[in-house]
């Protein structure tokens, strides 16, 4: 029986949390500020914490990826144009999403094999191929939004400077090939960073410096906290086919909360998301991403969406 602390259990919990988290809300305030759903974030981050997932597992960052993608869907971007998707496979080009929908539950084995093969997104930059974490892309537009999410839970001084060099290199690689893409970086740290003198201030300064037209359009910082007793508190086996048990465990009050040690205004998650969305909308014609424009403007926009979504019928050919 699968271990509740394993990767498959992690994926199942993401499925459950995202399927029960609505995207049907208006995320913009009348003052045009973005309002993230931090409750979903805390539920998602609680899964790897309760599993006792180590930094090297990448699950804390993947839970953050899922939240950023969820917020972009709340902001009006399509469920299949934002990766990772709310369901598996997390990465699936829109034309294949149409095939998936048409095939329904009775998918032929060949289609299932193809769909299972899409789990991570890679982009060719100016210099090298790079795995990316959150993406909006399509064949006729290329990448429009690229987000890197990084987490660090300990030994901050030993690692931050090396990460800074890595981030600069990755940004130049991606920016060189995709100058019009909205590119952002979101960094997640545990509140224990304040116990290492000067580490938090160095991180803040580093992220602000990365907000540079030649590098990242925006940068964000999430400081989260949890009790040591909660880390690894899920033990034993879990029948992953029991949907009711999964849902009940997913609804347990979150073990992770946002730290009172806040990021400065320029790096707050709401500003980070608003900057990303604004960049995408500013760099595409008004006939693209109409729903996102309407939500931000708080009114209907009398234009027809130019891009054909996956699964729509092809126009008649002469």
C-alpha cells in the first residue's frame, strides 16, 4: 500500500485540494489590487510539511507552483493554458487537452501513454534548455509567462549567494530568447531565516535587485512558518483509492501559516501576482486573454477573443 508520505500521495492531495478550491471569484479589489487566496496556499504547503518532505524532494516548491497556477486561473487565464494544471498530467499542450476532453474517461491506451508523458515543462533559452515551474504558453504565441519558484528552509547564508548567481544566469538565458515574456521569481523561506543574523535582509536586497528589465519583471517573497511537531506528522499507509479519506485529511486545518515577518511591499505576493498579470496583458493585444482583462477592469470588454481555445471546432476550409 502506498506510503502517505510518498510522491503519489502528494500528487493525490494536490488533486483533491485544487478540485475543491474555487477559481470562480473576483480577485481584484476596486482599488485594482490583487487579493490572493492564502487559505489555498496554506493547505497546499501543509501537505509536504506533514509528509516530512525534505528540501531535496522539491515538494514545497511544487506546492507553491500549484498555488501560483491556481491564482492565474482565478485571474481569468484558461484551465489548460496555465501549467501546472489543476489535474494530472500537470503539463499538457492545449491541442492535446482538446484530445483529452474528446476522449473522455474511456481513453484508448495509446492516448493514456502520451498524456502520462507530460509532467514537466522545459523551454529552450538563449543558451540552454531550462525546466520551468509555472508557464502560460501556446504554439502560436510561445511562452507568455514564466515563473520560477524556489524554496530554502535552512542554512541560508551558506546558499543564498550561490542562488543569486543561479537566478541571474537563468533570467538572462530565458530573457535572451523570450524578450516579451512576463518572467518572475517567487522565493519561499521558513520564518527561521530571522535566526541567522542578516540573512533576511540579504535575501530582500537580492530579490529587489533581481527586479530588473533585463532579468525579472517581478520578484516575490513568501515567509511561512510551522511547528516542528507538525513536520512529518503523517505516518503510516493511506488507501489512495479512498476519496473520502483523502478529502477528510485535506480538510484538516493547515499546519502552515504566513509568518508575521512580512516581505516589503515591493515583494509581497499580491504585488508579485498583479505585476505578472499586468505584464502579460500589456504585451498581448486586447483580443487575447479577454476574461483576464474583464476581471481586472471590473467590466465587460466588447471584443471577441481572437485565440481559438483547445477543443473548439476548426473553421471551415475552402
